[in-house]
C-alpha cells in the first residue's frame, strides 16, 4: 500500500473522529450541559470542568494537528525539515549515511 | 450569533460565530509563524467584542492550549522544536502561572481587572516590540551587506550580544541544548520560565511574545527554533493556565472550540511559511504585531478610563484590533508569495532578498 493510500485511510478515520467531537460539542452546548459543567465548579467539583475542558481542547488539538498533516500528505505536499545551521546535514543525507552503515 | 445561557457573568453576551472562527484563523496564522499563542490579540479582541475580561483571559487560554498542540505537531515535523529547552523553561513557568492567576483574581475583586490587564499588556508589548524592531533592523542591514558582497546568506543572524553574556553566567549546573546549540545555567532558564508564567496567568496569554524574544536574545536560539520551542512550551503553560482559570469559572469552552476550528487551518499556513523565510522576517512580524497590539490596547484603555464617554475611542479600538489581524496576515502572505516568486526565478524587491529563502 502506498504512503498516499495509508494517509488517505488515516484522513478518513480522523475526519470521522473530528465529526463526532464537533457534533458532541455543539449538542452539549445547545442542551445546556456546558453551563451545568460550569455550575459544578461552585459545588466543589471543579475537576469535572477541568477534565472536560482540557480533554476537549487536547483531543481537538491532536486530531486537528494530525488531520492537517494527513491532508498535506494526501495532496502530495512534501514537508522537509528546515536546516537551521550552515553545517547541518539535510535529513536525506542522514538517511543515506545510515543506510550505508556510517551512522554512529 | 451565539449566546451562553446559564453561565453566570455572560448574561446578554452575544458574539458572531463566523467572527469567532475568523479571529481563530487569523490568530492561528500569526501564531504558527511567530511562535506566540496569540493571547495578546485574542484577549483584547474578546473584551472588545463583549466578553468580560476574566472570561476573555480564561477562554483565550483554553483556545491557545489546543491551538499550540496543532502548531507544535507541525513544527516538530519541520525540526523546529527543542524539547529539552522547552521542558526546562516549563518547570519555572508553572509556579509563575499560579502567581499570575492569583494576581488577576485579586484585581477582579477590587474592580480594576480590565484596566490592569490592558495596562500590563500595553507596557510589555511596547517595550519588547521596540527592542525587537531596533535589533532586527540592524540584523537586516548586516544581511544586506552579505548579499552585496555576494556571499551565502545564513538562515538567521542577530546582532544582540546579550545571549553571549548570559551564556557566560557559570552558576552550575550548566545545561547544553544540542538542538539549539546553546548552553545556559539551569537557574537562568528557570527564572525566565517564572517570569513568563506570571504573564501567562495574569494576562491570559501563552507567553510566546516574551518567550520567543527571551529564547532568541537571552539564550541565543535561532529564531525559527525559538518559534517551535515556544509553541511547545505554551502547550504546558496555557494548559496549566486554562486549568487554573477553569477552576475560577473563567472559561467558555464553546467559544474556544469555535476559535480552534478556524485556527487549525491558519496555523498550518503560518507554520509552513517558516520554511520559506529567514530569521529576521519572523522577528519583523513579531515586532509589528506587538506594536499594533499595544496601539489597540492603548485605545481600549483610553476608552475605559474615559468611562466609555468618548464613543469613537471604543469604535477605533475595535477597528484597530481587526485591522491589525488583516495586516499581519497580509505581511506573512506577502513574504510567502515573494519567497515562491524568488524560487521560480521571478524578480522580487531588493529589500526582500535578505528576508526570504530562495532554495
């Protein structure tokens, strides 16, 4: 299976996961569940709000981050490492050296 | 328009959903490019569009937490994240955030939270922005000279000697960071971390607009590694700050959710643009963003201090905050376009040659 096909499969999985999270968040907002979670802070259960808020944003961040990565892979845009120092080897050269058994 | 029924303190607050997503998108581009969370644009924007200051701070931090994860994942792919250095600074940031949040809650109790948050933002943005402008103009002149001599341009160059002096502070233990090729005392890293933490907790920012200049000028990290490392650090600092603000009831998670949907696209554009530019480009955009942020905040602060009697001040502040987002995005996209034109052999202005990477 080519890298592009693998990326496409991952893209679909991530898209479905994101769609679920988006549906869940909109639904809970409309049902007033988010407001109830905010109220739980007043009764000493702030851990519920912390876990939910951070968990939601972390899940979105990770899923969206990987989703966008797979999008660029599927459209064929190659993302190479940046060479920050003049004496740095490009990523391809390191791979080549490792293949030839010259890596330390 | 969306409302937040049932959340005390937000009765009557209405905000447009596309506006929230657009704020996220533009802040995402800038955030991915210059390594800031974007809170110093986000917090005043949310205040200007009707959020009480404490909610603006907490909601902004929750958004910055999520968006920094998106940006860091991409920066890591590009080799821009020094995890060891970021980890050291985080150890100082976390206690700093606790101090900052307590300070903010105290300001809210005495009824001066808007003035204090905006005033502190104004002072720090003005000073840091002015220094960055001064240093980057000198660096660019040096790069222009290199071009005139026909020599190969480095990816980054900066003229401030502060980092060399800081690296000479030999209070053990000294730690070497191979990714950034810099060595500093553990205590220096922790002190910078505590300072940024206080700003995070108090101002509702990720701390990036202080972290990036500190990494570049105090520790001597190349600008684009400073961008990626800053965003990595902001995950931890903004996450801790968002947790702390959630416990104070200051986070509107639905607003953060909408903003990150816009930000995820903008962040990719901003991060990938760092492949096409040199260090001074990042610092110029950082300096401009601070200048515009300070000007917008000054207008809003003047409006608050005049007890909102001068209507045009508030209106001008709103226009400025929105306008600066467009301008910064325009600057970044202009740099990207010039870099792509240069790579295809087209002519670009002479002043831009030292700002973009041709190959």
